[in-house]
C-alpha cells in the first residue's frame, strides 16, 4: 500500500523545530521545577528553623504562611481558586514530608556531635552517618521534585510560562 499524503518522515527543518520546541519545553519545566523547589525548600527551612519565638513556626502558622505565598504568586498568573487550593495542598504535603526529614537531619547532626566529641573517633560510624545523610538529601530532593511536578501539572502551560516570566522579573530585580 502506498502512502497518499507524502513521506512519513519529517523534513530536517520540521525535525529541528520539534527538537527546539522540546528543548524549550524541558528548559521551562526545569526552571519551574527549580523555582518551586527553592520555594518549598525555603518554606521548609523556615518551618524547621523559623524566626519565631521558639525557633519553629507552628504547623498552623506555616500552613497559613504557605497558603498566603501560593495565593500571592498564583494570582499573578490568573490561577483559579481551585488551582490555588490544589497547589497549596500539594506544597503543604511536600513541606510536611520534608519537615519529617529535617528531624532526621537534626538527629544525625546530634549523632555527629557525639562521634566527634568521643575520646576516639569512630570512623565507621561517621561514614554511616555521612552515607545516611546523602540518602536523606536524595530522598528530600526527590520529594521536592515530585511536589514541584505535581503542582506544575495543576497549572496550564500558559500559566507556567507566565509564572516563569514573573520569576525571571523578580530574579532580575534582585540582581540590580
């Protein structure tokens, strides 16, 4: 059977356009992921090491804080209230998971103090703590990326593009 509408293989120009479009999509997705990761990480750091009376922000205060910032950022990209609620829920869940990981990190920090203050250094135990912390960092990184991807999927491609433009303007302002 012969093909009636021409060759099934794309022209070199079409292939290059598709590659550029694909590359641009990955760049945009990567940028969104990075920015949201920083936002979640910063929020988590504030939650775990906040500037509040007892050194920690309460879970309720943190939830309000995160919700406020999500609403502020997403209002600039015309997100619906439903989108705001979904993104807030996703990021709060990620932050909660990261907070639990932060407690493991604090425990490891205390263990390092014990190892290093002992009369002799237990190198094997020190190496175990180091390896555990690398795994914990990888787990945290994976959770951040998962949260970012989940949140980004709530937004339309146009909203994600507008969000990137907003973040770039903010970044440019901070460098001046």
